[in-house]
């Protein structure tokens, strides 16, 4: 995506954006206003609306707004009031991979909280389906603000959204379900021995191949050789042996129990010296 | 279970399996391997599974060289694709004192003369190779990069697969209760699952080989001593080579998936077929290893176990037909090296049984050597 043709397209590019974003450190403090206003026109509601004096005073009514990010609280009053819909409230201060974007939206109907909408780039192209997490009206402002949950790396690229068509909604639902099914299918067989990552399928294959004791299965699969020494898998394997008709679990040799039975370091053992206490 | 067989092998450890596989490859048809529990559950599955060509006695060098070359081509030989995890990171062997260092010089000369590419190292050179080793405890070292270790379970699996592909019957959970003789010749084996008639019976029972020999009325000058071993939690790769010391009394390796496995010998260990674990071993092992490798003090022990060394008085194996029972063959007394010698055992025993000229002269490994003054030079390169 290229923004270097602001003159021709009116789309903010890296140069324009470099004038309206806070420092890395300021971004971490909390929400902030991004004022994407790059044309000198006689317009000053933003600077007049800010109760924190966070938008620097204009030299004249044609001045471009500049934000003092040390003062900006991301309160969003300016965003609701800007007649050019040029102000966005970005919050990337929370931990994790997601942040929020509050953008002015002046059409009816408004989306609903929790609805999935298609996020749009500055050019208006589809980016990806995203979730609406809030709709708000700032007191004294005319334009409602819609809050989208976005991956942090897309917070400065997405500047709009559109509703999904019925077909898109249906497709999305199918995708989600297909994804869920795929997740289950791609999951390997359940893990029986967590220390050594041995699956139920492996255990069953070994039983089918003639391994009819816990100990044989341990030798060939490593199930039970890890730090916990078979605390979980031993019973599961015995259960599987019983299911395979090898015998009752109470009659089965449970396999070896190896000392020391708890994790102790070589250093501790060496220091133990000759004490037999 | 079959009622008759051409050959019955007692013991499905690595030795018995290798003998069976080699006999079958030579065309012997009806082979049954009898196993008290399941393959590899004796010393085979309990050992460190190391293999080295650095020995002090010529025959051991030759036998282990044969085995290294065999394991390097094991999938081709056994015709299957089981990954036996043969890790050839070498063996670094440390000399505790001047006397041992002097012996090591001789060993390296001998090894080199047999085509084994080992080298004699100063403690500083050993340090470069193994930075976590406190070389103030060694006077010298030797190293051979083709030595290494395998996964014993996987190796057993590879031999079991090969055996089954060759039509060998492996009878698990079958206890040998008697060995029948007719006119000084072995004629069959009695088990708790039935009897098998067979003109040839091989005693590959490892720790229990003396008891099997007794069933045939044969005297076998071996005894079994418990040896213990422990394994730690897995950690990032730190040590590529196996480190070993005879005077230092240790062998320690880091296996491919991360844990350290280590063992040591103890003359006070019981010789009554016990395979229990002792606190003393944990204590002694920890002291030995943390002295030599202080960095490992923080490693947690996951478990310890024990197996049996089937010992002879010269620490070398017995490959022979029992004088008391024709057709009854011994492949035992490996003295802690049965795993690494198994390929040679398979090859040489199959040749011995079939009356072929052995690939390596093993006439000195007969049972008669224990009767008079024909004992072999004692192999001192043992833990």
C-alpha cells in the first residue's frame, strides 16, 4: 500500500502520518487522538472543543491542528465534533496483540455491539472482518463513534468499515464452523503421556501390535519415562489394555516404579553426604 | 508355540535377537526365541547402550569395530527403517592417574594399529572438547569420534522387526523350566507353555545364563552383578561425546532428546540377581558427577534403575559350545558390553553354530580358558 501520492489521491501517506502520531512511549500510556487533517481550510471546532488544551492553539482559522500527546487523554470529544470525520481515537496501550480504533460514523443504521463488520483501508478496500466492541455518542458532538477491535499492527491502516452482506455473513459462519471442525480434525489424538507427548493413537497402535503390558508400551513409546514418571498415563494405558481385552486392570502388572520418585538435583544428592537420616 | 525347531534361543535381548537374525539370514528356517518377559527387558533395555572401539585388548577392539561398522549400516543389514538413534559423538575417556595415562598410550597405539582412529589428548585438549568437564581431575584422555551410543529400545525394535520378517518366532512371557538332553546332546527345551524339540539351543540369557546352563547340567563360570544407572531431566545439548573414566568410575552421556544418562560400578553391588535401586548409588553417582562436571549439579534426577552385568573373570565374553551338552551354545559373560558387541555376537555365533570359519578368531573366547591358566589378559578398560 502506498500513500506517497497525497496530492493526487488525498490519501494520507507516511509523510502525512508522521506529523500526527505520538511517540512510541506516548502510545503506551493510553488512548490518543490521531487527527488526519492535512489541508489548510478555515475550520477550528477541534481546537475549540478540547477541554485539555491538547490541540495546540491556532495561529489563524486555517491552521492545521497539532496534538500535544502529553496532554491528550483520548477522550474523543474532538472526534465526534470534527465535521471532516478526520479524527480517530487509537488505543494500543493494553497488553496483547489487539487494540481499539474509535472512528466517526455518520450513517444509519449504526452497527450493533458484537456485530462483525468488514474493516476498510483508507482507500476503502476490504481488509478483514472485525468486531464492533462499542458504539458511543460524545456529549455535545453530532457524530456517533464506533469502536472496532483490531490487531495492533492494523490500527493505523484501517479507517472505515462496511456492513457484511447476507451472503458474506453466511460464508463467515460456515468458515467459522469449518475452522472449528478443522481444529478438531487437525488435533492429533489426545495426549496420554504429557511428559513425553505420547498420544492415545500411539498407545492403541502398540497394543494392537502385541504390546500387552505397561512396561512394553513404555519401552517403545517412552510413555511414563518423563519427569512425572507415569502418574497420569499409567492408569490410562492400563484402561486401554483392559478395553483391548488384555485383562482386568487390577490383575495387570502396573509397570515399574522408579526411584527417587521426586525431582531432586544431583547437587542436592551430592551434598546429602553420608547422612542416612 | 511350535513343537519342534531347528534352533531355540533362550533370551530375546539384543544378543539372542542378533544370533537369531544372523542364523535366519544364513538360511536356518525354524528358529524360536524364548523370552521370559518381552524383548529387551533385561540388561539390553537397561544399559547405557554405548558403543566404543577404544579398548585395551585386541579382541575387544576387533569385536567392537565390527559392531560399530554394523550399526553404521544397520538399516541396510536388517532391511527395515527403524531409527536406532545411533549418535556418533565419540567417547572421551579420561585417565585418573599417570598409571592409567600410560595404559591409555598403549591402548591408542593398539587401537591405531587395528585401524581405529583414536587419539591421545592432553587435559587441555579434553577441556576444549568438553568445556564443562573439570580437567583438573584427569591426567590425559583419549578420543575416538566414531564411538557413540544408540537407543536400546529402538535397537531392539529394529532387531525384532528383522527377526519377524525372517520368520523367527519370538515367544514372549515364556519361562524356560528345563533343558533336555539325549546322550550328551541337547534335544529340547521345556517351558511353562509347552516343550520344543530342538537339536540346537543357544544360551543368550544374559544375567540368567548361569541358571540356564545349570538346567542343561553345564557349568558356566559367570556371575551376575547389579549395575545402576540414572537419568536426568532433558536439557539443551551440552555434551556430544560420551565421557568415561575407568579409574574415575563413571560413564555419562547426553542422549539426543536431552537427558543425561550416567552410571558407575561398585564392587559392593549384590550378585544375587537383584535389580532393585539403592540410595547409595544416587549418592555416590551424584558425588562423582558433580566433582567432574560441577555444572550438572543443578540437573534434576528423573529416575534410576538397575540391570545385570553378566561377568567373567577376565571381563570378556564366552562364545562356545558347552562341553557337557553338545548343541548347547553359550553367548554370555559380556561383562557389561553385551549391547555393543551384539552385532559381532550375532555374526560369530551363527558361524560357530553352523560350523563356518569365524569372521574374527574367537578361539580364545572358549569356556576352557577358565579351567587352567589360559585366561585372557584382563581388560582393564571397563566401568
